C-alpha cells in the first residue's frame, strides 16, 4: 500500500495530490474495502482520471495537497462490510 483515501461516491476517491503525482496513472490501482492486499473480498479498480487541486505542488503547500481519483468502474457498497463512503454535509441545508 502506498497511500490511503476516502470514498466520496461509488466512483470517486479523495486522496493527497502528492500520492497521485508520485505514481503514473497507468500503474495506479485502488484496493477498496481491504485491510490488506490479500483480502479476497476487496475491490481492485484502475484509475480513469486524476484531478489534482489546481494549486498543488509536490512538497510546496500542504493546504492544497488534495486530489480526486475517478475509478474506471463503480464500487458496490452492499457486498463488502468494510466499504462505505464518507458522509459530507450539504452546505445548502439549514
């Protein structure tokens, strides 16, 4: 394992820009719902797209050290007890 991330949806993961910039996208895989790489019920997905924060620079500013990874296929939360997305507050709700 190189880095960690947080699932925002079935196809998007939030991680650090530094992590996303260290490995070429063609070599980057996500193992979701795993506690280690040998877990047979974990999902492996390739990364379809990386969106770094526009102000991210390696080693420069940790404030903008975020990136979105778009997965090549959706995850299924109901089939894996270790897998869930983060709850994000809706800013438009009072």
